[in-house]
C-alpha cells in the first residue's frame, strides 16, 4: 500500500481512469456489434456514424491508440458497405 499522500492520490486517480477507460472500450465494442448486426445498409450506416464518433473520441482522449481507431473504423465501414451489396 502507498504510504505518501501523493502516492495515495495517484492510486485514486488511476482507479478513476481505469473505470472510465473500461466504459469507453465497452461502448466501442457494443457500437461495433450494432454495426455487425444491422439488418440493412441504412441502419448499418447510422450505427457506423455513432461508432466512428466514439472511436474518434477514445483516440483523442488516448483511451485507445489512434491507429487502432482508424483500423477499426475502416473494418466497420467495409462491413457496413457489404450490407449494401446484400440488400
């Protein structure tokens, strides 16, 4: 256990940050699943917009790396566009 005041504060801060990061990552994962499970192209595009916003925000706040955000957006866009060809 930390002994000094600033070490105790760092523990508190890191716990808050951990919870925030977990929530942000969970939101990204759920929005990505919505894109995957979309029935038609229009629904997929709407969900893709929400997922893109969440990914950009997470990358800006350094929850995830910017290249991971970019890669995930590309994969989701490819998936959403494949729905257009199907239906």
